[in-house]
């Protein structure tokens, strides 16, 4: 989340010196425990030797190869790994550099698919409010994130009609019925795609989509031939305790968009994984219809991605995240019981958040205050939530964090919570 309109004082960022595991150090010697994995992407911590060695090896061979001139061994092997891990028939992979670019490319794919089939009326993309899909104009246009869209309306894609489904009756995310009503309102024949975050991130603060909603959307997509697009930029590759967020609902989307988790912060790479059925419909390979980006899928980023995925497999990191997530959740529940400012603990696996009772006088307020207080305690957390009801902080450390590190994280968070409210931290209570 960007700085709120209320918080205008200039904040000078510290200069990073180095980082190891879950700890980051600045040039003034201050240590930070990274409780949100950067932007929920440094999933296996900093400085993992197995990953750095493989990157160094590739650097010596070739850092760059242009995607229309060469393939590369790490890219071929990364693709094989992703296809093996992904659900169903998602066997076609295109690479980009960021989550936003991959969402943007997916929007192009949805548009091209209907153009080729002479379905010009099938052009509405339905997303959720709250949601976040990226900062490029198509992706931001599709995002249900008013704060990030603010003042940018003239720039946002206006060729695609975006419609948004909103949760009703005080719920935090849209229900199956909300989605069905929205689809009915638009007219399913006009629908090009539905984009959904299986577990929310910055927009809702880790509120999950109900598995039955995912399954119903799958049925409706089949019935009415719109694409079901899962935005797994934050959830993909182990964050939720399964390989992919969709796995919790046993649903295979038509397109799955991956980002952060692929390279876990070691390089710049993202991907869209597309089903056989969609590629068959297109009648030609993806790379002949989707124009791409200069650096996309470069060998160095691919080597980083491959090393990360190998590491995740070798150490069974998604299963580890499931157990670690249970441990962390118990610790966060304790904080909730001690600090009335915490409304709830939510999320799946290691995609967790503390919901905060909003400050009636200003929004966003509490999540920024808590993030600042945590920083003063040497802890990094991520402010989230697009409405007062969703105000929260993401607590999403590396999937590989040890229990001792999570204990330390919770101690610092405890102290930060008592800084912004009157409830004492445990040490003060003792
Ligand atoms: N989708 C989701 C669900 C995300 O969490 C993000 C990043 N926070 C994006 C898309 C955009 O990814 P990027 O910042 O890499 O462009």
C-alpha cells in the first residue's frame, strides 16, 4: 500500500547493506527481521547457497538470450518443472518479468481468443473488489484497489470493459452468490474472463476465496466459455502450504499467473501457464500470438527460477509451509487474545494476516501505524486492505523460517502492537 493522504511527512528509506535468511541489515547496522518476505516474494530467505551457486554458474555461461532467437537449458527445465507441478493440463508457459506484465499478457490472450473466434461481444473481464492484479494499465484497470487506481483513471485500459463483483452483507470477499449475480448481470455470453485471487494479498489482507466459489466459477467458465484466470502471483509455489492456491479447491483454471514465488526474489521472472484446451482453440503456439518483452525468460532469471523450484522440491517447502503456518497462526492467535486492536487472524498456510479494527478518524491508519511501529522494533510487515473493514497487515515470513525466528517475529510484533494501542506486550505484563 502506498503512503496514505494523511501521512505526508517525508520518510527516508534506509540503505540495504546485506541480507541473510530472514534478516536484512542496513548500512547503519540496524537489523530487520523480514516478517513479510519483502513483498511476499522472498519465500526461502536471502543468500541460499544452492541458489546463488546456480546463478553464478549461469552468469559465466550467458546472462541474456533473446527469446525469439534462442531457448536456454534452464528455461526448458524450469518449464518442465512448472508443468509437472501445475494442476491439470496447464502445459503451455509464457514468461514475463513481473506479475503485472503476466496479467497484462493474460488479458491480451483473453482478447485474442475471442477475436480469433469472431466473438467481439465477449469482451468483459470480471474481477473482484477487493483485488490487486498489478500496476500496468490493463492489470490496474482490472484491479479492485481504489487506492492504487486513484487519479489514474485516464491511463487505465479502456478497450476492455471491467466489471467488479463486490461482497455483500458485510462479508470480506465475494460469495458464490455474489459472483453468480454479477455474471448474470453482465450476461455470461459477454464475459471474456474472470480473474480471481485464490487467497487475497495486498487488497484484502489474506482473505481466502471459498473453495466452493472456485469450483462454481470453474463450472460457469466451462458452461459459458469464459476464461477462469487464477492470479497466483503471490500465492503460487508454496506460499499457501500447497503448490498453488487453486490446489485447495482442486480446481484447474484456464490460465494460472505466477510471479513472485518463481524466483523468490533472486531475479526477475513471472509466467502464465495456459491450458491445452485454450492453446488448441487458438490453433497456434502461444509465442506466435503473444508479443513479449525484451528481458522475458532470460537465462539468468530462468536459472534462478529453476534453482528455486528445485530447492522447493528438494526440501518439500510447501508441506513445510503448511506446518510452519499452523505454528505461526497459533502465535498470532495469542497476540489477538492480548491486543483488542486485532480483530482477527486470517489466511491460509503462510499467507497470513492480522485484521485490525479500523481507526474511525482515518483510513488507512492503523495498518500504517503498525507497520511503522514494527519497523521501529526491527520487524518488517506489509500493510494491506482496501477498505476500513479489510484493514490489516500481512505477516508472511519466509516459508522456511524456523520456530525460533517466528518466536522472535511474534515478540517484535507484540511490542509493536502495544506501541500503537494501550495493551501491554507480554514482557511488560510479566
Ligand atoms: N497480482 C497479485 C496477486 C500480486 O500480489 C501482485 C504484486 N503484489 C501482482 C499481481 C503484481 O505483481 P508485480 O508487482 O510483480 O508486478
